[in-house]
C-alpha cells in the first residue's frame, strides 16, 4: 500500500486561506456604509393604562382582620 504524500498540503492549505481572506476583503470593501450615522430616537409616546388612571389597593390575606 503506497504512503500518502503530504508534502504539498501546507502550500495548498495556505493558498486556500489566502484566497478566502482576499475574497472576503473584496466582498466587504464593496459595501457602502453611511458616512455619519445618527442615533434614532427610542422614546415612545406614553399611553395611559386603565390601572394607571385610578388607585388600586391589594390586600394580602395576612393583613385582613381575623374572622
């Protein structure tokens, strides 16, 4: 059974990595990014909920008078 020749693996792997790097660089360089991004306003108008219009009182069972 012949032995596997691994002498060219290093060059093959390195050339693949360099090719991938160059391709990604070219792909990224074609993107147009905004020159001056401005923050968006995240404030929302306040809407009153029904329970915010009136006072509510919640009684815990331990605070009720004993019967």
